[in-house]
C-alpha cells in the first residue's frame, strides 16, 4: 500500500517541469525507504497483533467460562439484592415513619430552641444586670470598707457617749424618782367631815410602788380586773384576775409590803389554784384566806372549789368536801365570816352569757362553809334558807357587825346587771333578812365590786364601779341612825387610778385605813394612794339612841281633814338654841323613796294629801350652824278611814329593818284609849287612839333599847 502511494507521488512529480526530476527521485527513494521502514514496523505490529489476538482468543474462552459463572453469580446476587431490596423497603418505611416523628420532634425542638433563645436573651439581660449589680457591689464594698473605718471611729465616740448617757440616765432616774416622790407628797391633803355629830378627818397621801430589784419589773403585777385583793397584817395580797383584753392572768401571787412599798411575786406551793377570775375571798379566824369559785376563762365552766392560802408561807391547800351538799359553780359571789363559819351569798351561776346577754342567775339562798376539826383539810357545806327579802346580788359587799349578830350587804349588781345602792341586814340568829326603813343622808351611787368594813357601828364603803366607770369615793353609814355621809374622793398623785372594773381598794387597821392601788401608765400597778380615816373616840363612846340627845317627834291625823297629818317635834333642851334649820323627811312604809317635805325653823308642820289605809314614816333633822346635826327616830302613822279605828299589837320598827308586820284589824267602832303624856311646853296632841305603840302616832323613843338591834 505504501508503494502505490509513492508511485502516485512520483507520477505527479514526473508530470512537473523537467528540471526537477533528479530531486524527485531522491525524494522518492527517501520516501520509499521511509515507507519500507514503516512497513517493517507494521509487520512487526501485525505479528504482535496476531499474537495478541491469539492470546485474546484464549482469554476470550476463559472469559466465556467466567461469564457463565458470572451470570450464575449475578442471578444469585440479583435474588439476594431483591431480598435486600424488600428488606430495605421495610426499613425505608420505618425510616420514613421515624423521619416524620423526627420532623415533629425537630419542630418541637426548634420551638424549644426558640424559647431557650428567648430565655437566653432574658438571662442575658439578667446577667447584664447582675454584672452591673456586681459592679455596684464592688463599689458598695469599697464604700462599706470606708464606712466601716468611719464607723469604727464613730463607735469609739459612741462608746464614750454611751457612758455619758448611762450616767445621765441614772441621774435622770434619780431626778424622776425625786420628782415623783415630791409630786406624790404634794398630792397629800386632808379634809374634815361631819359624821354623827363628830368631825372625821379624811387624809390622803400617794406613794410609789416598786420592785425589790428595780431592773426586774416582773415583780410588779399588771393592771387587771376580777382579781382577789386582801389585806393581811401589813401586806396586800393580790391573786388571779383577767387583763383588760379578757385574758386570764397567771396564778402567781403578788404581795405588797406596805411598809417598804415593794412588790414580791410568789409562784406558791402546794395545791395552787388554776388561773381564774371572779372568785370570792375572806380571811377566816385562823388567819387563812378562804378562796371560793370563780371562772377559769371566758369559755370555760364555772368553779365551786375551795382553797386555803397561808399568807405566812404562801402555801395553798385545796379543801376536801365532806358530804354531798355543794353550792353550784358560781362567780362574783360574796363571802363573809359568821362566827367561826363562812357564809356564801349571791353570785352568778350562768355558765355562758352568750345565750342570756347580761342577765345573771343569782341563787335565792345561801350556803354556810364549816371547817371540819379532823385536821385533814376537810370542809362541809350547809344550805341556808333565809326568810325576808334575800339580797340577790353579784359583786356585793358583805360585812359582819362587831358583835356578830348582824351582817350588812350593800350594793352589787342585780339579775339585770344593773348596779344598786340599797342595803340589807341579816339577823344571824333568826336567818332573817330585812331592809332598813328611812335610810337618810347622801346615799352612795350604785356600785359593785367595792370594799366595805365595819368600824364600831359605822359601815365604811369605798371604791367599786358602775356603768360610768371606776368609783373612788368613800361613804360611811351609821348603822344605828341609818344615815349616810360622804367622806371624800380618792385622788391620784399623778397616776391613772381609773383602772377599768378592777378591785383596787382594800381596808386595814380595822377599816380606818384604805389602800387604793393605781397605775401611772395604765400597765402596771405601781402607785399606792393611802387614805387614813381618823374617827374620834367619842364617836364610839356616844350612844346615838340616848333619848335626851334625839329629837322627839309626834304625828297625828287631823279629825277634821282625814287627809292631813300634823307633825310636831322637840329637840333636846341643850341643843334647841343651836339648831338653825329643821328638815322633815317622809316616805311610805316599805318604800326606799325619801322626800323632803319641810324646811324651816318652826317646830311643827302640816302634811296634806295623805291617802287612807297607808302608813307614812317621818324623820326630823336638826342642822346646827357649825355643820353638825341631830336626827329623830322614825315616827310612823297609819292613815285610817273615817269612822274606823286601827288595832295593832305592840311591835318595834327597828332602824335596822322592819319586823314582820302582824295582821291589822279594822273595826267599825272606835276603842277608847288613854292618850299618852303630852310633850312638855305644848298642847296635848290629838292621837289616833292607839295604845302608845312605837311608830304609830307616837314617838319611837318609847321603844326598849334592845329592840333596835
């Protein structure tokens, strides 16, 4: 093939110009040589290719065999792949479900990430604020260090100032004590009062109460009410009660030494009573305090237990009951000694006032407590059924007369919770109560929770409270003439004595000295007002019922006008010139209302408008120019109807109380009687025809002396 291409080139060259033929041949030869070389190379290649084809054919046979094996393997692989594909599809389905779940989780995660990013921003703001706070803290710490240094210097100055202040406070306390003492001394005063024709002196002085250790004020009792307060020797004993808020005070006992004016607090030993208020107390003849009943808190039941307190060692003993008789649980009752026994009267047995309001349930009878002589701290109660008008009172005073024959009950609140100012007298021998008639003078205001004491024949009443608040006045009743007199009003030396509903008064020295406890700040009982009552000895020696020292009174019914009463009186001969004015007091028999009917210098008067079938009582008072006075006995007259005559057996109308009046007989025909002797210096008065009976158209001065008891 190479030769043919060379021949054509050579032919083309020969066709050219004739001058180029040698060159063309040369070129042709060179070309042939080149082609021959190429042909040789190609043969060599062809041989190699033949060998390669041969080798390929052998390889192809091997490959055919291999291909058959591969096809078989491919079929196996394809089957395996199909199985794998099915498995993969199941896996893909699971993965798809998982992807969906993960997508939901991813959305939730993205939302949570958004929330966390929001929180992170907030935390970042907080962190920034915290960083600012830390910076401020560092600044403050620096300032604190500076302040500490400044404070350290100032503390040294303060310590020095504290020492000076402490010294000044001690000086101020000393000055305040001196000021209080001077103020209390300046509050002393003395007044005179006319009582039963004698001048009584009413002296008052205030003192400060303290604790033995002035740094410890727990020895000074808090202001309280419904408490026990008793004078024993030179000491005042205070126990129980409630605070102004109504909480029970502790059952510790406080003792005031009236010589040192120091309070002492005792926890007590033995059978110490539970905290209580409204209990009754009296000191028996063996110098033991008898404490009965009370209320152990507002919502708790009433009590009826009995305790004895030995004031010498502050030991309590609860008495054991002998027998089955026992008073009902009660508060606000009153105890009084009657001989060697203790008399219990009144009090409120209402368990809860939430159902009854202020209405009190007060027993109509009394009880007598008797100490058994076995020495085993035993006692027994006996019910006492009284006759007469029994006083049903709460927080009243009950006082025994010096001879033990009479017991006087004054004041207290009634079943409606209202204070009273009436007086009842118990005849101990007959267990009979009576109300004295024609009680004259300036009656004390109604009260309860007061203190009373007998000094001879005089009943002295002090303190108490009523609906208007605390009372600090003192009054005296002459139990023979039944005339009240006001002695004075206790005044504070700078403290607030108006302690709400508290027992703050107590008597000592047989009733001639009154201790009034008060509070300077209304918190602790730290003030004592001491009231001395000086009674002249002549007041005890004089017998009011010496007839020559009394005004004699006569009363008669006018026969011309049956509604008119004629009164005539005559003072003692040695007192007539001294009398500057007369007063005639009248009341209906059995009534406590007394009315002034006449005032003047005459020795007689006429009372008009009297009603038939009624008894009228009269007493005449003669006042002297120096303020003293003299009284008459009670003169009583029964106003009869025209044409009748009254016949009444002899009796005595005692100033201590009316005896039970026998039945009155009214007859149609008058009974002639001998008239009594006329008053000297005057005409014979017209009498009612009664046979000289006491209090009926005749002077009571004819009554025997013993009938006035």
